[in-house]
C-alpha cells in the first residue's frame, strides 16, 4: 500500500473516531439529564483537544494565535455542541 493511501486511511480513521466521540458526548447531554463530573470533564477535554488542534493547525500556517482568538475558537467549539 502506498504511503499516500496509508495517510488517507489514517485521516479517515481519525475522522471516524472523532465523529464517534462527538456522538457519544452528544448522546450524554440532553434535556432531563444531569451531567456527571466525569461527563463534564470528558466534554471539557474533548473541546480542549479540538481547540489545541485548531491552534496548532493555524500556527503551522504561520499565524500567531492570541489569547483572545483562543477564547473565541473555544466558544465556537461550544456552539457545535448540538450538532
């Protein structure tokens, strides 16, 4: 298998894992559900990892990300909660 194909399969795998994590978290949070501390921590860790990936991606493109930009990105990630 060519390296390009391996890289494509790895990216697809990563997207599937991320989608599964989002679905798992989404199903944990709905009306009438009292979130446990563990669920809240899992949600925080997921959002933080998404923020870290976005910041790293932007910085790899030569952009400097300020604290304000990080806060806005974090807020935007929270808006994706009900997807």
